[in-house]
């Protein structure tokens, strides 16, 4: 049943151009979702990455606490050049997309890329995805993956003492309406 709901949400999201161009139908997207997982993917070892990750994750948790869904932050992982093994993002974040008690999550991934100097350039993206399974059918082999529902990003350059806080404030302002829509969809009968 839940897989059918997710597959229906996936079909709705990828079918009509109008649905993709406009705001997502959060009620359809969230059908079958039993929790929210936040995680961070950072390609920098700088302390600002942890600070930014924690602030945005905490903000998402606070915004969604009244929905009744569990919200779990599963951590931060170093990817790309920050990883000793140069681990690709998809591989490194796989374990962060799971949490006890949540089998069908709304994933809120926080992606950070930044330079490591006193005047860094920082890119931050918050992406909301839903895992889906499309069963095999005819010539289609089917697949397991994620549908990107919506993302917001910010990039900037400036003093390390001020830039992270400014970007946190900006991204929180950008995702606030999204979180309002998610809350409303979860409360709707």
C-alpha cells in the first residue's frame, strides 16, 4: 500500500509539466511517509559545515515537531575531497537516509561545499526527496531511488565569521514556506 502511494506520488510528480513547474502537491508527496530524516553531506572539513548543518537540521525539526511525525537527524558525512577515501556522495550518504522507527521517510538533505580559508566560498543546498520503488513492468526493469521534490540553495563568499550565519538565515527563510506547506499537508484530513 505504501509503495503504491509512493509510486503514485512519483507518477504525479513526474507526469504533468505543470506539476513539476509549480509547487509540489505535498499531500500526495507525503502519502505513506512515516517520519522525516535530516542528514548532511559535506565536502569540507571546516567547523562551519557542522555549525550550518546543525542549525538547519534543528530548524527543520522544530518546524515539524507539531506534525506528530518523528524527525531524526542522522549525522554528517564527509564526501568528495573531504573524505580520505574520496567517497562519492551517493555511497557515503546511504546509511544516513535510514533511522529506527522510520521506514518511509521524507528526506531533508543538507549539502555543503566550501573552501577552507579565512574568506571562504560556501555553497549550501537543502533538498527534499522521497524514496520510491518502481516495480518491474514489461521491458522496464524497475528501480529504487529518490524523487527530488524541491530544493533551495545559496552560494556566497565572505568572511568566515559572518558568512555561515548569513547563509543559515537565508536558507531558513527560503525553506520556511516549504515547511509550512509540509505541516499543512500533514494536518489536512
